[in-house]
C-alpha cells in the first residue's frame, strides 16, 4: 500500500513521465539526468553482485528417492 498522496507514479526527480491523452491510456517513463547519474553506481553494484554470486558454492538440487 502506498502512503496517502503517493503512488508508484508520483513525481520523482530521478524519472520523467509523459502521459498521452488516449484510450487506453499510454504513459512513457524515462530517467532524467539525475536518474542517469545513478547508472555508474548501479553498474558497480551489479558487477559486485555477479562476482559474489560466482564465489558462492552451487547447491545441488535434492533428488527425490523412490521407495
């Protein structure tokens, strides 16, 4: 549930929203310059997560036994 006066489409400085007057409604979202400034940090976080995942031992799926 979203706080009163808020929604997932509420104004945010990191993304822009353009609404078209048509039925069914059409809305496009894109990152603003401020949102795009986050890309290097998010890329670094993604690389870290991929590296950490590669270091984790893979768990073998449990095989069902037939009686």
